[in-house]
C-alpha cells in the first residue's frame, strides 16, 4: 500500500505543466458593482492587477455627461501591471448606454462605442474592418452607480498582429 502511494506521488510530481496554463480564473459575470473585470486573450486569462499583484486594483470606471473637451459618456480601464509585458483594455462610449442593449465595437474615438487591447500601453490593438466585436450592457444603474456587461472582439495592431478576446465581462462602480 505504501509503495502504491509513493508511486502515485512520484507520478504526480513528474507531470509537465503547460506553460500557457494559469491558476487565475475569470471573475464571475456579476451585476452587483463588485468591481471585477476579466476576459480571455488568445485563450489566456486577463484580469487587472496593480504593481503589487493586488487583483482588481487597477480597474477604473467613469460615467458622466460629455463636455466639449471630452466626448465620453463611459469608460472602463483595466490594467495588469504584474504581467510582463504589462497589458490593458479600455472600453469607451461616446453615447449614452442602456441595459439590455448590444453595441457593435469600433476602433476610433469618433465612433460611438470602442474598445482597445493594450500591450505595454504603447502597442494598441484596435477593432478594424473586417474584424468585429460586441459589447452588451447587462446592467446600468445610475442611482447605485453600477455598470455591468459582457464583450468579445478581434483586434489588430499596426504591424498586423491579431488578438482574439473572448468571454469578457465587467461589473464596476463608477
């Protein structure tokens, strides 16, 4: 019996770990203002972390009436400064959003709803034709200042590298 236990432990210890596997998982798709954000980027989990590895600490949300210098109604920024190179995502809207609505994602700030994937904050991946993406607002509560949603998109950078972002979700207080 002891020999079988030792053999099982040795077999488990010798198992190769997949270098793309991560112990992190996506946060649940909640609608409570839990200040969560996550997505799969090319099959790997993305969640915001500050320089010290604190989950969710580099997640910012804004919602308000646009001004002449800032046409945004809404912006959600999430950054992972623990990753090397660091990574981020930015969702922005130049129009009022409504719960239960799905919006096509576009590249430029001139468009109504846009999203970017950032690598090292300088290498931007944008959704450009023929690439696509969607943002669905699942909850928008102005009184409690909560906006939640799901998203997916394909984007490309200036050198033609492509990323596929799936299973995106956020639940933030603004």
